[in-house]
C-alpha cells in the first residue's frame, strides 16, 4: 500500500502553497513526468508553480483527462493549464489530449503515448460525486490506457487516463477544497484509508504505487471526524 498522507490546510490558498512545496519536492528527479488535473481547484496551484523553483526543461507534462471540445475552448483542461501555468514556463514537452481529432482517435493516440512513459507525479481533483479525472461513480474504469467516458456534468464526453494507468503513478496528489466537497470528502476518506476492494468512489479507488498525498482545506474537511484526520497525519 502506498504511503498515505493527509494535509489539512487553513484555506484554499494554503492548499495551493502546500501542494506547490510537494510538487517541487516530487519534481526534483530530473526527467520526471507531471500529469495535470483539470477542473478549477488546481488553478491556484498552477499559478504558483509558474514561479516555483522547478527546472521545467527536464519536466514532461501530461494530462489526466480532457473534455471533448474544440481546441482552445476555454472549458478545456489544456486551456486552463495554459493560462495558469504552461504559457509561463518551458517544459521539456507538453502532451495534450488532442480531442479535436475526435474522442476515439484522441484516446488511441494518447494511450499509445502514455504507455511509453513513467508517471512520476499525477495531480487529481475530486468531484462532488467522488469522481476523479473523468472516472465517474459506476462508470467504466477501463483496461486500456485511456478511456472515453460520459460525464454527468457538461461537457458530456471526456477522454481520461484509466484507473490502471493512473495507478502506475509513483505519487498521486489529490486536491480538494471548498465546503461543497465536505459531505463527500467525509464519506470518501474512510474509503481512502480502507481496503481498495471496498472503495466505491473513484477518488478512493485510484491508488498510486508509493506516495498518496491528499491536500484539503478546512472547509472541505469540516465534516471529517477528528479521529479520522489522524489516519494520514504527516
Ligand atoms: C475535470 C477534472 C475533474 C475535476 C473534478 C473537480 O476535467 O473536471 O478532471 O476530475 O478534478 O471535477 O473539479 P473542481 O476542481 O472544479 O471542483
């Protein structure tokens, strides 16, 4: 089982600061891959990473999932990452999920690519339903490297690294902030600390090989019993 650590921070900005320090630590190894999460939570972290002490010339950037929308569409994860981070640094390589090719071809091509790569640090978020990347409760986790999923939240069609692929990660860092996540996080955390086979929420099922970092704010942890916090105290 990976080494599980829960960081509970005072605010969303403190989450971004803690996550920045963890990312800098994880990217010390030259030639590392960094897999980015989508959604809105990581934006504050990405903005900090744009000025962090990281040698981006040795970092290869991947994406955990992408919405199937036209290239450059502001709701795409690549557009958010570009605005907050990638337009401000010069990574060794950035590999987008090319959804403009259509979901099937994008998934096939990305799967062929990621199969050749080690996943050193994977960033993930958690939705209010417990989803992560574009792996939704009850949805197919997939055996291939990349799966196409139908999301209950728009835009519907997404291309996502599969659970088996995400679990090749050396380290997974999960970011959860906001009171709207509190109920779900309190329900998911016991699954995270419990056996993988009993976990229901995708965010609790996707487990890395070595380090599993959860960085949450007090608002998201508000319904977590104090005793539960101890499971994963740094
Ligand atoms: C996406 C993400 C998704 C996200 C969660 C949390 O494409 O939306 O991959 O898994 O991490 O939905 O989103 P927020 O950070 O916006 O709450």
